[in-house]
C-alpha cells in the first residue's frame, strides 16, 4: 500500500527526531580539553532548553551564486526541530527552495547553540498548526490561519544533522557536538 503522505510530512507527523550522539568537536588551536575534562560535554537537555528559550535565531542560507545570506528569524524548538517561517518571495525562502541546507543559531553568543540541518518546507495544515500555536504562545503574536497560506508563506522545520554548543564560563571544557542519525 502506498503511503499517502509525502516523506517530509510523514517524518514530521511521526514526531521528534531520534536522539543525538555527543562528542567534543575538533577545534585546533583553541586548547579544547578532552570530553571528560573541564565541565565535560553539555547535556542535550541543556541544548534543548537554550533552543527553546532563545527569543530570536540567526538563519544562514546559501544564495544561488554560493554567497552566504544571514537573517534573523522568530522560531520555536518543537518536536526535535527548529521551526521558522518566511515569505516565499524572500531571499531566504528562495535560497532554501534551491538548497535546503541551512544553519541557525540562538541569540546568545555567550552560550550559543548552532543547528546545522535541512529545512523542510511543510504545507500540511495539520502539521503546521502546532507550529503556529507555539509561535503565538512564545511571541504573543496573534497570527491567524491566513499565516498558514502555503501560496504566500513558507513554514520550515529544520531537521538537525549536527548541533554545536558551548558555555562562556568554560570555553575550553564545554564545547559539545551532537550528531543525529539519518532519518
């Protein structure tokens, strides 16, 4: 029997992404300690907390000519993905249509979390409504169903491939990289 949902919607409807594997990232020349020294690896729960409480995120995409493009976005960490939206005519949305790879960072440069992943444009209203509800709750935004119009606005869920974090009070003993299994 053929699955009625396209792969992106099916994956999102299935719930959170599978758990990541943590290790120390390679940072030559910075004196980064082994994973069992300093404050050790940051827990995934802490990374998710930072992703949840960040007010704004920086979204980096790639222009068709290969030049970088970075813009601030509102977003929510929901079901193991970092969600944001963009008008379909924006440079960011056009970049993602051509190449869905992107990076997003939290707004705290001292205790950052950096998500490298793939932005999946979600058009299924049943899957997008929880995102809309989360945005309204987080930002007191008052967005309505018009926001969901896939002909005008793109709703994106970024599936992490790698996530990085560190703590400003232990720069050499806290850097952590999480790697996610392929879907």
